[in-house]
C-alpha cells in the first residue's frame, strides 16, 4: 500500500472455516478483536459506503460498517463465492459479481454483474514498447509462465524439466515467485549459451512490469485465480490454466469457465509434468488456434467493470446521505 501511496490500517482476522474447534476458537477471538479495530476505524473515517472483496479479513470490516449503518457492497472476483463472501452477502446491500454464473449464489435483487476491474496500465499499451522494455526478441513467440503472487512450485518444476525443449521454439518470461527464485535463476544460468538469452526469469513483477509482460505474451501458463477472469480477457490472451489443487474448488471453476468458452485449456496439476510440454508446443505451432482463443477471451472482457463498481458505490453513498 505504501508503494501506491494509499493510507493503510491493519485489522486482526483469521480464518475459522474447516478448522477443529480448538483451532477455530482462538481465530474467532482474533476476528472479534478485529471487529473492535474496524469499529473504531469506521467511526473515525465515517465512510458513506464500504467496499469489500472477500477473504476472512473482510468479515470484521463489513460487520463494523453494517453495525454503524454504512451500506456495504461486496465484490466477488471468482465465480464461486467463498465462506466470507457468502456470510457478508446476507447483510450487504449489493453483491457485485464478475460473471452471470455467480448470480445463482445470491438473491437476484442484490446482484449486479460488473465484470472484473483491471489495471489502467493494461489498456492502450502497444506490444513493441513492452517487448523493448523486457528485452525480448520481436521475431520469437513469447510464453509467459507464472503462478500467484508467491509463485507456483509445481509449475516452476514442470517448466524447469522441459526448459531447453521449449526455448528452442520460443522465449520465456518466467515469474517464479520469491520462494523459488534462487534455484530458478540458477537453472537459467545453467542453460546452453545459445538459449540463455531467451529465458527471462523474475521473482516478481510489479504492476507496470506485469502489464508489459501480459502485453508481450503470445501465450500464458498460469494458475486460475480470479485475475485470470479479468486480465486475460482484457488482453485477449490465450492461456493454459493449472488450477491450484489445494484452494478449494474456485480455481477449477474459474478455469472451466474460460475453457468451456474456448478461451483457455485446463491442465490438472498432477499431470503437469506429462501434459505441459505437448500442450505448449501444440499451441506455439498453431498461430490460428491461439488467435481464436484470444478472440474468445476478449469477447468475455468487460472494460467498464471498474466504472460499474464505482457507480454502485456512489449510488449506495447517495442512498446513505453522502
């Protein structure tokens, strides 16, 4: 938040869903502690509306706002809501969702389909400057490989196993996450000299650099977190999605949503070592297939999503006398 210049106030919270009672009770105490912190913060800030996006930390904040009669809007980035969003939706005035499919989980009177808001940097960026900034060869296809904000070890390992084979056919931007950055960098340094310049490993990319990587990419291999529902369609990017198998069902549902609409291919994590190389090779060799996937992804984009959410918040603030 400091990097973005946004004031930040921390609130205590821990998850309780699915835990044994002896673990859930201390976490519930933390949520109650966070409720007190959020109550004071809402009282000091005196907002006209409250916007939350789920996760257990949003529960005490949304509760404190509701108790102080501040209207709450909860936004669901994924298709299937988690326990926090399900709980908050009972006292939220509005529930904004990324896709129509999410409407089945909430009262129709509360739901508004907004789409997934994407960063301004993703709009209006040209491919050539992005390639130049990232020191890419404009004559080679570009594969972007990434996990979540902390990386994805199974994806990193599967890529490392087939790195030489893929680098003969493309250049790779690899966002490994900080936990695997050391050995990923060493793997790159051990490549044959003629392939080393085609491999671009990064522990992490900040917002502007990430936008450049997305613009430069011809194909993406990634997990299937909520951002894939917004950023890949916004960029018209074909993707290979590998849902994280220990995150509940939501990544699988996100991946299936894009795959069923022809915008992505889903690979299961346990078969990644067998399926990654042939799937990437097939798509790199078939430019027309990538074009079709990209068009189908772009057809799912809602470029005015941020404006729609903002409009809902202004309406709630006005209803509250703001």
